[in-house]
C-alpha cells in the first residue's frame, strides 16, 4: 500500500513525530524576512523545501497547543517556539518520506485505522444518533409482551443442613436422620416471632453461610426450575403454602434438610411506568443494531464483498491425525 503525501500528513503527528511533543531548544531569533504583519490569511510564515507553514495553519496549531500543552506553549516566546516546532515537524516529515517511511506497514496500518475511524464518525455515528423510539412504540411493545414484565412468585425460606460425611454407612445415616427429626420437633415449638430457625440453625446447621441468620437462604423463585439448591430441597420448599410452614426431614444423597417458609411474595404485573425506561433502552439498542447492520450490509453490497465460508470452515476443523 503506497500512501500519498497528503495521507501521511494526517498521521505524521501520531506515528512519525512523537518525539516532537517538546518545544525546540533553539534560541536563535526569527529571521527578519519573516517579520511583519500576520493579518493576511494564507501568508507564509516559514518554508521547508517546497512546503510552507501558513498563517492559518499556525493559528490553528497555536490554539490547539496552548490548550493541550499550556506549560510548553506559554510565555513571551510561545509563538516562536511553536513555529519552530512546526518547521521541525515539516522537516522531519519530509525526511521520513525521503527514507521511505510511507512504505512502512505500521504507518499504513495506522492510517487505515484513522481513516476508518473518521469515516465511521462522520457516516455511521450520526445515523445511530438519529435513531429514536417513540412513546407509542414503547407502549405497543409493553402491551404485546405483558408476561415478560410479570414478576415471579417468590418464597423466602430458612434451611438447616445436616451434612452426611462421605463414606457414612446406613447406621450413621439413620443416626443423623434421627438428629434432624429431633431438631424438627424443637422447631415446631418455636414462637412465631423467631426469624427462620433462630438459634436452632446456629447450633445445628452445617451451612456456615446461613446458620448465623437463622438459616435464611433468601428469596428464590417458586418454581421447580432453578439452580443453587438441591432439587429435592427446592421441591419441598415450593410446596409449603404459608409463612411459618415447616417441611418434614428432607433426605438427599449428601445431606438431610429442614426447611421453613419465612415470607411469600405473590407474582405481580409491573406497570408500564415502572419499566418504561428499560423498555425504551432495549428498543433503542435493537433499533441501533438494526441500523448498523443495514449500514454494513449496504456497504458490502456496494463494495461487492464475497466471503468463502467453506474455506473458513475447513480452517477451523482440527487436523486429522495420521
């Protein structure tokens, strides 16, 4: 890929001229031939070979540099320092071209990224920013997807866990079951003001994460589907019908459990006012994704793009062993 001089000027500061961020240390005064009024736009301030630094270019550079590098480009001689910097930059740029840096793959790659980024900024971003979602679209989506905005019925439960150590024989399992049954009898006598299993969980549960809180495992969806709990334990919990209800001893391969309902929360339909912002954001993202896909699809058609998916699939196949 061969780059024009104009192309390389775009990226010279970011690729070739990083060393020129500091001001020139030269202390010689500006030549008298460049002194005089600077009011006429386009007047040449300096020349490097056939290239010129004009008043307009200098003014733009001065404004940018004063804002970005206030410590470097300040004081009485800031204009002179900046002009010398621009001259040195132009000289270095010309030298880099002469030595063939326009053929450098890194330079070409950087130019490619800058050109693509600038094109997207000017062509795609305004298109995406122009995507809007009307209130009626939000309301229509909500009406057509009511179930999506309906909360699940929840149950908050407390659990006491009696872990069965690996290798425990039937006698040991029976003894542990009897212990669980005994604790269940104590639980039945707890006053209603006790949260969960209270001190019973602290004294008997093997679950270090929940025993200090009376065995409280938090809220779970009242459904047979879900993760995080043994399926048998979950099944027993969701069958309990009211706060304070206790399960029988629940037996699994790894533990015995006691479960108690602390609270129930019924399912409810979330009103549009509660979900409007989330719905709008979802629809807006979907519309922007569609606009972006259309943008690239039209671009591919215009550039006559073809993709060899068969070859790609072959490349992704693992090599066959001999």
